[in-house]
C-alpha cells in the first residue's frame, strides 16, 4: 500500500524531471518509511541532483505521504 502511494506521487513529479531530460525510478520503500530512488538521465550527473532529491522529491513525498521519513538516492 505504501509503495503504491509513493509510486503515485512520483508519477506526479516525473514530468518536471523529464522536462529537463531526467527521470526518477522507484527502487524500494522500506517499512521504516525510507524511500530508495535512482535518478536517471540528466538527473544522474547533475550538480543540482541533491537539491532535486531533498527539496523536490523528498519534500513532496513527505507532504503527500506522511509515512515517508526520508528519500535516498542509490546507484
């Protein structure tokens, strides 16, 4: 259930990332609320990717899915 909620929110965020040539892939949602994602495309090498991850993706997920505690980038 939690993973589905997170996936729905990521689908809302995805067009903004794709507009700049990037994207995000959902890797895992852990029971403690930690969401693992992989930034791909232009996002993977962008110097602003940490800000995108924390101020964009994490902030939006925490607001829309209160069970989310943090978002971490993998690989």
